C-alpha cells in the first residue's frame, strides 16, 4: 500500500494538470503554520508543490514544517536570513517549478477548492489573462469568522478600478502565471527597507493589473487571519505603506486621467485615515483628514454625524445593560471550515453616485485596455509613443 507521502509524489509526477507552486513566506510562524500547511495540502487540486520560505525565524517554525513534511512530500522548506516578506516570496517564485504560483501567508487558511477553481478559470484563458483572485473572510486566532470582505469584484483590465477599490484585499487570494510574476519583477522589498512594509502585495497587484487582465472567482475561499502582533495589525505601517504604494503606481502611470488619479488618492487616504486612527496617531490622522476635506468635504461631515450616532447608541446600550443587570450573551461565531460548501456572494447595494463613479472608472479601464492590446500583440501604435492622457471630464461631486 502506498503511504500518503508516496501517493503525493506519484500524483505530482504523473498528473496531466499544470503544476501549481504554493509559496508560503514564514517568519516566527510556529503558532499557525501547521494549520496553514494542512489547508494547502488538502486542496482538491492535487498537483502542487508547497514551498515554505523560512525568513530567518527564531522560533520553531522550521521544526514544525519539517514534521508536517514527513506526511506530505510536496512540502519543501527553504531557510534564509530575515529579509522581509517580499524577499521571501521572491525566493519562492525563483525556486518554483510550477506554471502557476499561488501565494499563501503562514497564518491564513484556504478552502479546499480554492486552487482547483483558480486553475480551471485561468488555464482556459489566453496568456493576456495573468492572474485570478478570490474573496475572503476575516478570521481570528481561533479560526472563527469575524466578518466578510465587501463583495466588490471586477474582471478583465481593472487597473484604474483596482487603484480605488483594491479588490484582491490580501496576500493569500491570488494565483498568477509564474512567467508574469518574474516579468514584472516580483515583489518590491524596498517598502520593508523603508519601514513601511505590509502593502507589498498591493504593489505587486497594481503592477500586474497595469499590464494584464485579471480573472475573479466571486467566492470567499480564503480565511485571512487578523490578530494582535501580525503585520496587518501594524496600522501605522499599513497606512503609510498604502499611501506610498499608490503614489508610486500613479507616478509610474502618468497616462491616467485626473479623475482616476483623484479617485485612487481619495480612496487610499480614507483607508490610511482609519489605519492612523486605529494606531492612535493624532498627527497623521489630522493631516490625512484635512487632505481628504479639500477634495471631499462631505466625508468629514458624514464622519462627524456617524461619530455622534455611535456615541448615542453606546449610551443607550449602557442604559439597557444597567437596567437589565445582565452581561451581553457570548458571541457564537462560525469557524472557517476548509470543507464547507461556499455560500454564494450577494452583490452589495450600490447608490446611484457609486454606480456613476464605477462606470467612469470602467470606461477609463476600457480605454487603457484598448491602448494596451496592440502591445500584447507585438507592436506599438503611434498613440503609445507620446503617452496620451486619457479623456476625462472633471466632476468633483462624482467622487
């Protein structure tokens, strides 16, 4: 009888399906890495290699990985000095043997059908379609679902929309063609060197989306873990990093019209503002909110009204709790189950203003795509040589 290790090896060597390289950067990840590895190993798509890049961990990360690898020969451990998540992912990409590379953070979980659905979607598309992403849940340290991500999705050429809406949302949701990941230069380690690491995945996605089409599976197939101490909980760093990522992306794409540029800047400043608020950094919060107010004063008004409403609701809850003298019932949260059938994602409600805004950004993407298409076919039209600025009306009230 074949052992599980022998069976995994046989499946990989003799499969007619494309090989997928799962790249897991790991730094002091011993608390969660076993759950993450088992999540990857239980994928219904079996033709995987799982590359764990131990990024200079000082805990038992390497030991845990080696123990799990005894049960699954597809797991390979690479150990390097501590250089940050971007450099660790780049090491994994370089070492990958697969046609496709899927990134998985060392504390996140996958639904068992994630890779299969992504490969089936991407392998039927032309090489101009470089990647496919899925949606996610936010989970806590006990794998309990805290909330769902907003189910906004877009497919095709999505660069200007992704600048504003940041569809992918985390580093464990994307599967990409390996040759494209190498072509665009992998992940940028300069953010970590500058002390603003954490948004390298957004930087990678934007460089990818600026040149290629992207597909989406509109299902929540990732459990994205948030807890005190992980990178996404460093709110000051995440806010500063997001602002710098978008600034660099806009500088690298001067052909964007003013409308799309302003939309991306406003959306990122709002994200950064909330991160700075959570970091309790009053100075950066005030600087950011004043910047937002210059282009969107109604945001500040809404913010003040919502603050007053929350204060009133808090006071009412205190009165009710005191009157009843009862503790609030414990929350019974469902867990992220890698085997449960994913529920369909409902389209979020949209205001007329939001629809107009989305339509304008979609039109920008359509025009950018029409410029990019001849380049993908091997020649550059005259319009590309002088980098035209796309036509766009300027309507302040639309953002």
